[in-house]
C-alpha cells in the first residue's frame, strides 16, 4: 500500500457516508480540501504552512506545492518524501484537477485558470486565490507562475 492509498480510500468512504445533496460550492471546496490533505500527507509533520498551486489551461494543467517550516521554504522533495512518493503526489494532485474541471463543467461554472491555496497547519486557517485569466495572456507557463509565487513567498520570509 502506497503512502496516499489510505488517504484515497478514506476519502471515498467518507463521500459514500454523506447523504446530503451537494451543491457546486460544496463539491468545489471538497476538491480544494482534498488537495490540501494530499499536501499534508506528503509533508507529514514537516510543514507549518502549505502552499498549493493549480493551473488549468485549455490544453494543459499542473499541480505543485511548497511548504513552510520554521520560517524556511521547502520544496516538495525537501519534506522527507522519496522521489517516487513526490511523483505520486503530483499525479494525484493533477487527477484532482480533472475532478475540479468536471465539477465546474457539470454546474455550468467557469473553470479557474489558476488557484493558489495557503493552509496554515497551526491555526487551520485557509486562503484561496482564484484567477480566471489565462497564463497565455501573460506569455507565462504554469511552471514559471508557480516558481514566481514561491519566490514571492520566499522574499516575504
């Protein structure tokens, strides 16, 4: 059983147990919560804050994250996980973006182009910035946008 297998099994069982009909906001929030949970599973106890980045363009999408521990910014491969685990983490996050896109389409809502989520593990605070503007307008790749955000956070610390 892989590191994330238990997480996915619990998430599926939890959804089956819920009986109240969901609305768009519930399903959208569930995907965001799942992505943050995935990040916390990767970091285990090695993160005070999680920064999760999502890019959903017409022909591509990307999920990635970085972490803060004791005021230091850590890349996802610096939280004690193996390279294989990090790759699984990125694949699962990317699959969740497919789910997010499907939720938006099913409810007739616009699909966000970028989502920047910050979760404070100490206070359980959560913030999400959503943009509907394409990165292509800025002639920027998702990878560059992610690295720019990480640099911005690093410079604030």
